[in-house]
C-alpha cells in the first residue's frame, strides 16, 4: 500500500485537484489503493515521497526506455534550459529532430511537431479529413488515441479503468463521426468500408495495443488494413505514440515491415518531455498550414527543452547500436525472462493468467485464454488483478495501476531486477490465489 506521506499528499490533492490526480488512471481506484507520490527517480527505480524505493514498470507510461534521469538526457535538458525554455520561434533542434524522426521511420517524409501524443493524433486525423475530403474515422475498440472528442468512443485505458463507456461532454454528432471495430477483426473493417467506404477518411490503429493491456496484432491484420485503405482511398494512420522507438528503432513499422500514410509519435521521441509528432507522405503533409488549408498550430510545439531531450534519447539508442550493444536485443532478453518467469510463478501458484508481450511491452492478464480484442480483455478478473497489484507494490514492485495498461521495462532493467520481480511475483500470486 502507499506510504503515510503519500496518503497525506493525496488527501491534500483531493481538495484542489479533481480526484486528487491530473490523469485518471493515477488515482489507483481500479486496484483498490491510493497512489504513491513520487519525489524522484533514477535508472529502473522510483522513490516515493517517504523515501521508499520501487522497481518501476510504468516508466512514465513508456518514454523512459533508457531508464530514469539518464545523465546524457539530463545534461541536454539542463543546457537547453539555460538558453531559455520557450521561444515560440523556429530552432535548429526542431530541424534536427525532424530529420532524425524521418530517418528512423521511412514512411515519414515530412513531420510536424506537437506537445503531446493526444495533439498529434487529433491533428493527424484532421489532416486525413482535409486531405481526403471525407468525414469518418475508423478506430478499434479498446484502442486509445488521446482525449480528443471524436476519439473518446469505445476507448481503452483510463475510460476502461474508470468503468466509463464514453465520456460525458462529447456531442452525439461528434461521436457519430467515428466508427469502431474489434481489434484484430479485419472482416469487421471490410464491412464498415462496404457500408460507408466513400465517407471514410482514415483508419487509425495502435499496431500493438497498450491501452487495454499489451495486445499484439494477429498475422496479416496490419497488412490487411493497409491494403484495404489503399484500395478504398482512405489513409492508414498508425499510432506509434507508445511503440515508436520502443519495439525497434523504427517502431512497429520496422518490426512488422509495414508502412503508414501518416504516423503519430510521442513518449520516447520526446525523451520523456512533453512532445509529440505526426508525419507521413509529403503530399499529405503539404495540406497543413501554412502550405495548405488544414490548420494546426501550437505555441510550445518544438519546444527547445523537449527537442533537446528527444535528440539526446535517440542519440543514445543509436550510439548503443553503433557500439555493438543492440539495445533492442537487451530489451528482448529482459522481456523474455520476465515473461517466462511470470508464467511459471502463476502456474506454480495455480493462478490462471495469460502473459502477453511484444518486445519491452507486456501485461499479466488475469484470464485463462489469449487476449486478442477488447471483448477478451473485458473478461479479465480485475478484482484479482487489484489484489496482485497491491501485493507487488507492498514488495517494492510498481506496476501500472490498471489491468488495461501495458507495463514497460527499460535498458536499466537487468538480471537483478528480473529476479527481484519474479521473487515478488511468486509471493504475490500465492497470496491472491
């Protein structure tokens, strides 16, 4: 359970901040607990407000692939801040980061920087509508692409965690502009195109879902979406806010050998600072103002401190590869050890779970079958997950406080961290069975 200092801070926070948190899943409600207030972090660990140390598998929800407070990233942030924190004007770092992103993801010929993944996805889909002259978007049940009004339709993540099917405050007319289909169900998407194809501007997808837990694509699913969009004149938008630079340096598109018309990025691309991006084919991006009629803007877009953090993070990933120490091989080996160990710990305790992993994204689902869609995920025993989460937290292992969020490990997680995790898991599974 959270410490006494965190409890006191949470009590204060609830008087001034709705629910005591600035993002719903942080409230720990779905795991029957209260949040740990963090005062600092380093490497694979975070430190609570009372000084207790936790092995972290949230990693700021994905961006801390190098671990917390990497010295090169901190140095870059400090130096950039000394030169001023915001200009509202172009900088060289914006150009350098744009070049690095387009080099990493070849389907991105041009890119526009934003301040968040939500903003990137919202803008990418406005661009798709402007480019195609069509009004409808197809998204998948359980996939979360930020909290823009038209995307809060059968979204996963915090909405699923909080038990809210759709958000209040979203006009019905706006919601009707979004069509939904089950993830991994290509036939359902074909049916939508058969019914409304001339009105569909884009299909947006998390290539590996992280917001209903880690759910990988079935073989042929992503390729089928790409072919369907191409045949029907819609844009194929891949949301790589989580997967970009995490599943490979070129993200899910490199791992699965696919290409998007438009890609959205965030998290690692900003080195953990507030930064997002969307980019793609040059003919599509040419529709953006000031070149074209699709308006998108942001005072803090391309912020000098955020771009410095992003450039430093990407440089570290490249340098490790150049030195012969492929960071993605390390992440894969750590993930494989965690996956096998968690399965064995649950089996030994007689607790039915399904462990799903892609690279350094993973989830322990409290269900006895594979999770391929939101329907599968929604059948998980969330009460048992909550008990498991509390048991792990009591043993110093900080997991995402929701059954419907992927866990992430970093390059700082090594054999010692794996053993600590599995020792805690063996005891936790035995406690909750």
